[in-house]
């Protein structure tokens, strides 16, 4: 009888960028079960997170009422550990408040910095982080609040920590930051290059489609310092030295050009910059590059030939490529590979950066980035600003100077330049690099308002905490890694006094003087406010032109760009031109340069941070999902058995890992998957927060930190 559901609600998974469609079976205000639906991105499949990761929604730890910091209680980053260890109660830091009081306090703190003589633009003391966990509509409204209400473009989100370098290179080279072909296209590929990605853990359903393609005859090449599970299916596993991506890829480019394997007709018709690229890689012989990347010249030659000669070659990559201080250069090389061989614009070809969060594509599309308004329209173009100012009914001007990015904002908070922040659904007190510094920066803010469903590590440093709605408690659209727009539906009501995120954002906007009316009294928990925001987005975002809210309700999933309401969206893009001013791709050569984190006698190992199958990002949701937490309950440092033997360490031993930035303690596990000289630690565990170890040096174009390369030492406790 317990499993006799009252209702079945169709929605999408709240976790990774694959965007699996699922159904929740609901009874008495509780989710009983999640099952896969036959969506375009998953064909009924779900991974362990989608299938068993839903009960965080019903956690006792959900925030149920607004909270305000108690008078006289200072912000202390050390409270994060004390509270998590059970040595401190949340009620010692915060007191309950009514919505009226909490929203008034939240708005008053921002208004203090919105006086006539307050700095505007990049120099503004205000900033906001929106979230890729939220819907497109929430992302759009959040960035609108910061830009229109806070009068600054200091707005960003976790794309800055994940694929910002990929987007920078793709926009520069191809004029579009999104994927060229969907994951499902892998069924048409003859050769698949998977580089710097571990989809078995991070995009498991996508991994299952890649494995199916290999079972059906495709050749898989895995390039990754770690011997991740997909390498078992690969013809070649290139376990290159960490951070030598450019050397490896330049060697492939050299071989392709040197052996006449490029596609001259495609280059002549559609590519700029070929001669400069050819000159730049002329010296990058496999023999020379082998000394840097550690892969045998013969293997480099064979892989280059496989990729270039195949009928259809497709490239997937993940954070292993993008999270570097030269992540943009890494992606420039991948773009060059596809361009000089014409491996783009057809089924089974192209470039696919696997997106991490369920809506990181959509949040970026919706303008949650400091240099671009929705649909990647640059803030420094006057005609773009005028269009937005007119539609947003502004009698002041949007600034022309791009805002600060995530790490820059937290650094500015540390230095006292940013004084007040609104953070919705992000957890920089776990996800930012150099965490001691980042947490100190957040604690120094004069005013921090956090909107979330749990008292996250970041919320513990707030002045006001606003209890929000979880993914299965609201309407919204989400854009997956394939550019597929899908519909999320509410299965439950938010607990206690927790409210819809859009309502909260609008309430704050009204209190700082914006005349917003998306949410009207008669709307209740219905979809009307979401639909109003979505329809406004469509007016400013050409790829959504053919997707009305009514069409989304009817079809559940529409791939974008969708130019016409009566026609399908475009699965494969760049068929005959690129969305650049002259319609051609622009090659940008990259040169190998060593990064700042070099191992030495004191820090002889290289740490790569990342994710595990059972947990998602900073763990705010999955660590409160009982099945997932039971499967993966503690931080483990993975190390190669021979390194362990050399250091006289053993499996299960408690160790201290230290870097130039901090240290953590955790248990050691033996892992032949990890390359010798490298260690791995997931970043979801507060008990050993991996980002206490990482540094904040940034890629100059994407402004992304180098999470994949930190020099460390590991010692027995
Ligand atoms: Fe959810 Fe991603 Fe797993 Fe699909 S693959 S069920 S979207 S976490």
C-alpha cells in the first residue's frame, strides 16, 4: 500500500547536464520513487543519482523559515566545521524571522550601497551569484535583478568554475559557446575522442551511449592522465602527463598537417587562420611533444590518423580539459583538430563539452555571466544595451563595462571592494579555489544574503538566509548539455514557509524599487509567473523564438536553436556556416607553457580534484540523499599503489594532504586508475574540502581556476 502512489509527475533530473527525463511517484507529500522516462537524452535510462537521489527534498535539514543572523554574532569561517561536526547549533548563529522582516533586512543592506554617489559598474560594491541548479527563468530574473536593480554586471555563476574556458574558446573560434552535436549523435561516429572527462561518474547515461557506440563498432580513444572506467572500452588510452594537453594536441595537429590528412576544401571554404596554425605547430613533432606529454610518438601518429581519416569523428571533453590556467588554449587545440579535418557539421562529428550541472548551459544562455546579456550579447555593444533597456523599461543605462567573475568577486570581497552580495543556490564556500581565502572574503562582506534550500557552508556566513524551493517543488525550464530545453514540474510543495525562488527574487527587486509584476496575487503555486518570465526571455533570445511556453508544455522537450514554432529545433549546428561575422571559423594557435603549480621537493605530487558517481558538486543535495550518502559517505584520497609503497603508506590510512594553500585530512585508498605522481580527491566533502588545497590562479581568457593541477604532499598522520 505504501507504494500506491497518489500521483505521477513528469519532470527532469536535477543533477548532471545529461538532462534525463524522469517521473516522480508521489504519495502524501512524499516522493516514493523516481523512474526514467523515454526522453530524447536518456531513452528511459537513469543513473544512481537520478534514480535514488531524490530524498534530499524531504530532508529534516531543509530550511523552513527565513533566518537572520543574531545580533552580535560575528561571522567566523571556523563555524562551518564546528556546525558540521555538531559542536554548534544553527540556532546559535541565526534566529527565525518573518518573510517581511527578512526581505526588508535583505533589501536594506543592498540599498545602503545604491545611493546616488555609490560606484556603478565593475567598481560597484555589489555583486550576485546565480545558480545553474535553478531554472532558465530563475537565471534570467536573477541576472536582471543584478543588472537593472544593482546597476552592475558583477553577476556570475558556477560556469566560471567549470566550462568558462571552453565557452571562451568556442565563442572566439566558432561564434557559439554550445555543443555542435548532441550526445546521442555518438551512434553515428566512427571515431570518438574522449579527453579530460570521466562520464562514467559524472555523466553516466551519456557514458552508456558512448559504450553502446563502441559495442556497435566505433573506435574510442580516451586521453586522460587517469585510467578512468571508459578507458576499458578504448583502443588507445593516452595517459598523458597532467597539464600537457596542449603538447599532446599540437602533436596530433602536426601529424595531420604533415601527413596531408587535413581537409583543404573545408579549410578553404570555412576556416580562417590555417597558415598561422600550420606555422605554429610545425615544430611540434610527435618526438618533441612526447618529451612533454609522455605519450609515445608512434601512438600520437596513430591516433592523429584515426581521428583525421574517419568518416565521422566526434570529440567529447570535460573538466580535465577546461579546469586549467590554460584551459582556453586546450580547447583552442580541440577546435583546430575538428576544423582542419572538417569533422563538424555532420551527424557523428563535432565538439561536445560535457556540461556538469543540469542547467549550466541554460543559465549561461540566460545571461548569468558578467560580460554578456542573455544569448551571449555583449554588454559593451551599445545597440544591445539599448534593446534591453527598452524592454526592461529602464530610464537609466546599463553599464558598458563587463563585470567581475566568480573568483575575482570573492577576491574583491576579501579586499573590501565588494561589500554586499546576493547568492542564490551557489556554494562558493566549498566550490571556490583557495577556500581559506574565499571563506574569509565571504565573511568580510558587510551584507550577505543567501537563498537556498539548506544551510550550506556559504549560508553559514550570511546575514540573511531565505528558504527556497527544491527542483521538484516548482515549474521551470532547463537546458541540458545538448541544448535541449525541457520542462520541470512540481511534485511537492516547498516545506514550511519556504517559497518559490522566482517569488523571492521578485520580492527583493520590488523592495529596491523595481516595478516587477511577474508574480501576481492570484497565481498561487501555478506556472503563470514562470511562463511570463519565459515569454520575456524569448523576446531577447533568438534561439528561443520558436519555443512558446505553450509549445514546451505540449512537447516537453525542444532542441534549440528553434527558430520557428512550427518546425523542429537544430540538433546539429554549423552545417554550412558558423555564427561568426563572416560565417567562418577562426583558428587560434596555442603554445605549450608550464602552469604555476609545478611539483618540487616539498610538494612532489599533483592533485586533481573532481567528482564521484554518487555525489554532485559540493554535495549540498546528494549528501542529504540517504542512499547516495550510504554509498559514498566519506572523503577518500586516491593514490597509485606504487606511490603508496614508495611513501610507505597503506590503504585505509589516515593522512594529511598539504599544498601551498592549505591542508586536509582524509583516508587513503589505493587506486591503480590514478597516474603515478598524481592523487585525486573529490570536492564534495566538507570533512576534507578539496578546495582548501587549490590555488586561485586563473586562465586569462575564461577566468577559470586550475583545479586539475595543484602540487601537494601526502604524509601519514
Ligand atoms: Fe541525472 Fe545525469 Fe544521472 Fe541522468 S545521468 S540520471 S541527468 S545525474
